[in-house]
C-alpha cells in the first residue's frame, strides 16, 4: 500500500529535523489522510533548495514504513 504526498520543505526546515529538533515529518496525502514518517527517510532527496516533489510513501498492512520514493 502507498500514499502520495506533495512536499515542499525548505533547506532550513529540513536542517532543523536533521539536527534533531524533530524526528518525523507529518504530511497530508493527496487523499486527505495524514501520514507521519521519519525525517531521515528523506535524506537522499535533499538538495540545496530543500525537498520538493511528489513522493510515494510505502507501508505494510501494520502501517510500518517500507520505503519513500520520489516520483517527480
């Protein structure tokens, strides 16, 4: 199962997560559901501008995170 989320996170905001101010990202999926996942799972997608794009958040039947993949 997966949810689609559109993320726009500034470099400064992500840096706060990276430094430990927060450990999770809370986003609203395209279908309206809230999803919470570890900020560290976005690390491969950080650019000088931050994080921007559409992501698929994959999870199992127990709602355990399996993967986060950037779609665009």
